């Protein structure tokens, strides 16, 4: 599991005083940064090997300004050329959002998916959590 902790800023709130729903997918993306290093250790965009195929987020509760949020990042499925990332946003010991990101290892020069290497699969497996 990867963890990323942030403190919501005032600009993250909406007119109802909650964290705006558009912020959670951005926080989830930031929570994937360390995972990206499996494929591009120096995060050099010119060497990038991943595309995002789909994102989904379920909002389970409210998130609030000024209280830390922990984003937990797991792998819940590993395929031949793709994998699924499971992410959770926790605040005050409660899960407030849960989502998935579907990633594909991709060769931008050829425009085609590439198989995950055994090494990459092994590194992903370390962060595996069964989808509930």
C-alpha cells in the first residue's frame, strides 16, 4: 500500500462547506505518483509508459476543510498489459471516498499496449489488496 497524506485547503471546499467532489480524483492522482515510478523511475514524461483508461469514484461520506486526509493506494487486479488501482480517501478514521483507476502499459511510438514485465507485475503484487 502506498499512502499520501494531505491537508485540504480552503480552495478545496464548495459552497456547502464540504470538499468539492472534483478534488478527490485529483488527490487520487497524486496518490498514484509513487506507483508510476515502477514504470518510469525518474518520472520523465518522455519515457512515460502508462495511459489512464478509466477512473471511477464512489463518495461514501463527507470530507472537510482543515483536517488531514489519507489517500491509500492499492493494486486490486493485474492483467497482461493493464492493472487496476484501488484507492481510498480516509479522514478522521472514516473512509469518505473509494475509487478505481484502470491503467494500461502503453508504447506511445507504436500506439499499442505493451505487456507488463514479470518484474513490473511483481512490484505491483507487493501492493495487492483484493477488491471487496
